[in-house]
C-alpha cells in the first residue's frame, strides 16, 4: 500500500462503517474544508487563475478549491485517491446546474490517474492543496501522485504544493500532538509529526520540478463550538492512527481536552495557523 492511501486503509480496518465514512466526509465538506480558503485564494491570485487556466486538482477532497477556480472561469478536473465519499460530494458540488459555472462542463473527477483515463490535458496548473508535513509518509505519497499527474501538464505549467507551517506558528499543532501520543504503537504508519522547513522543496525536487516562488498564508481554524471542532479535526484523517491504536472514545476525550485552551468565552474555538505553499514548474 502506498503512503497516499494510509488514511483510507486505517479508516476501513478500524471498523468504520460506510455510514461513518460518509459522515466524516460531510464533516470535512461542511466544517473543515473552508479553513483552507485563504490558501486557495492566495495561490489563485498569485497564478492569475482565470478563463485561460486548465486546472488539475490532486487530492481534491469534496471540491471546494475546484469550485473556486471554476468561479474564476477555469476549466477544472480533480483526483481524490483517499476518499470515495469526498469524491461523491465533489461530483455533487460541481454539477453545472447547481452553480452555473464551467465546473461541470467536461469536468472529470476520478479516484486515480491512469493511462486509460480521460483526464485530457495538457493542464496549465496542477494543485495539491491537502497540506503535507504533519503525517508520516505524506510527502512520499504526494510524490507518487505527482509522478502520475505531471505528465498531463504542459511544459512550464505551474504546480502548487501546500504544507503546514512551523509548529510554533500553528496553534493546531498542540492538538495534533495528541495523535502522536495515542498512535505510539503505530508510529510510522500515519501518525502525526512536526512539519519540516523543506518538506515542499524536497517533494518538488524528487518530482523533477523547478521551484518558482513560495509564500505563507494565515489560515485560522475557527469553529462554532467544541463539538464542531472535534468533528472537523477528525475529518482530516490526522487522527486515524490514534483511533486505530486506541479507540474513538479515547481520542474524542483527549482531543476535546486539548481544545479547551482555544475555546473563547462565547463557546467558539479559534486556533491561528500559518500554512506554506510552493509554486514549482514542469520542466
């Protein structure tokens, strides 16, 4: 099994039912995915995404970033290898009749990139917005996905990679350390680790891409209450190894306790974070 699929594997072997996986995908779509909107906007602004853009989103989740690009006039396609449930939500979200954008006109949303696919390129932009740098093996998994996708991009096309910022700039890191503690028996198979400064550059180098600039974006995680924060964070998959090593009740309890310092007087939860992005070019 490739590192890219670790989270899907842990969820399925951990006894999660189809209903559980569907609920978690909805939590991602309705609660967590919007936390990265500032990141999507910053990259799209920098790369001037618009009607001339042909975008391929890797790890497209439930499609919010693709929808935002389509609203700018871009033609979009997406690959979601880890969650069929998220992919189903993306297909629903990107129906052209739902939003009146170009999103559904000829859009392909698939689980894997293959030679038999109709992911017709060439693409002018490839994005990998699921942040790496907090999960053991995620950089290697992204490298594998890039290797299969970059041949679909035209020469000189931009590739945008995203990662967690320094742990000291990410309040959520203190909560994610719960995953490290609870997942100790499964260390190395999907457990959390601190982000490293050169994570994105190393992925780009291994993929044969040429770095062409980077940036940092403030992406605070804000939730209506502790329950919403718990659902949102668990929907990321970063706690899957912890659930596998212990049980869901134990993870719920310890994550909730770790969230208390970030709960404000009105009950909302607020955690400032900084994310990095790297723009690279296909040679």
